[in-house]
């Protein structure tokens, strides 16, 4: 039986979401195939090793920051997983550390198989500006955008606003470039709300993205696969309880709806799936990603963003879309673990110094 280490938590604003994802993941992992080791990274960047118990109380309590579960603080190092007898790591940390390549870099140094995207693709997808640059240069439609540094916003706010107003009509969306779960995002309808949105977004990221407003349906596709071969789920739709799908609408008020069979033409659904798979391969994603779209009234599919560690909560679209496609939550987790092991075996390149100068 292989030992899977689930790492959750993290220092980002998405810490609580990660706890919920971890609870669902741990509960649904096939215990006949895998034993479990559970590690939390606290908001203070402290590492805690839990004494795992396979019962409902563990799944429920781990959601809370102040739980009474037995755990001990540990000091991370590159040999920790070997000492613990870990075979595969399943990171389920959303946002900073978990999705920006930092944790993946540590796992590479540890020489341990891990689920999900590698260092580069994680970092690219976390940076909305960089991701949009790459996608657009490869023929994939994205929303028109401008971006500014926090320094520009602090020192030259009026010039920044002038550049935005010269490019776009109101409303516009203002986003931190390197944040997930819609944290720090605002819809600015006039100059005053734009000023507030720019300053607010700059609290969360060193770059701030400003996008044109796109009127259309919000759609999502789950993608699963390797560097060469991918598959995609059906198309799902988000019906937000708020004006847009912000953090509150996603996780707090419980009023947003997910639609597994949205009322869109079959041709649009096929095109969206095709674009999602193309985007996954272009960025160099691996294992899993959720690709988010806008579908305009003119039926143009526009990629919004790529999420490399999508939510695994009870309401999250990624596992729900695969369940709708006939893959159970447990089978999905098993597939992701198998892909992690396959990458370790297949894509382990070693430089042959003796033959480096041979013709």
C-alpha cells in the first residue's frame, strides 16, 4: 500500500478554502489503495504533522483552524518525505505557495512524485499577466487588458487612471495579478471606484491587472492529463449570487449555483473543450487544471484564467464536472496520483556529461 501525503493550508488568503478541499480529498481517497500522511502549513508558515484517523471526526475537525486533533510541529527539509516513507505528495494549497511554483520547487528538491502542475506552469498560471501574454501569442482569445506595478499605482495613480480610461470604457475589472479565489478583485464603474479598486488590489500582488468588461456567460472546463495527452470534461456554468463571481459568492454565502448542462450550442461546447485542452498543453500544465471562460453573446469563447490547483470542496466545479462525466471523486484522485508517479518515471532527464560533446 502506497503512502500519500496530503499537504494543505498555506499562508495565503485561501487558507480556509484549502482546509475544506483537504477534508474532502482525505475523505474520498481510496483507503484500500493508499495510506495517508497529513501535513498542514499554517498561516504563519509553520509545518504540522497530524496523527491521522480514518473517521468523520477527523474530516470535520480538520476544517477548523483551532481544532483539537493530535499534531506535532515539524521542520521541513528535503529528506523529510523519505524519513516518513511517503510515496506521493498531493498538494492541495490554493494561492500563494501552493499554486505559484514555490511548493513544487521544494518537492522537486525533495525528489518526490507530486500531483499537479510543475514549477514553471504553476508560476505562469498564477501570474495572470504572464499567462495572458502566452495564451494570446498562441492564438487563444483573452480579455483585453493593461497591467501596472504597485509602485506605479502608488506614485502615479492619476497617470494610471488616464491610461485605463484611454483604453477602456467603464466598467472594468481590477485584479491582483497573483492571487486566486477572486481575492482582491473589484468591478470599477467610475473613476472613484477605480481608484479604490487599484489601491485595494495592490495590497495582494506586485502587479495589478485591469481588464475590459465582457458581457457573457461564465463557463468552466476540467482538464486532466499529461504533457502530451489530455482529456476534458463537459462544460459547466457558474450562476453567481453576486454581481460577479467573487470570494463571497464562491465560498461564503452558499447561494451561487453550478449548472452541469448549460444552455449553450453543442458547437460552442466543443470549441470551449478544444480551447481548454490547447491552453493546458501550451502552458505545459500537468495532471489537473480548471480552465475558466467567458462565452459572449456572439458565441466567442474567451479564456479568463487557468487554475492549477482547483478547489476540491463539496461545491467545487473540478470534481463535480468529472463526476458528471462518469468519474467518481475517488477515481479522479487515483488517476491524479498515477499521473504523478508516471511523470516521475517518464520525465526524469539526466545530463550525460561524458557524452555532452559527442557529435
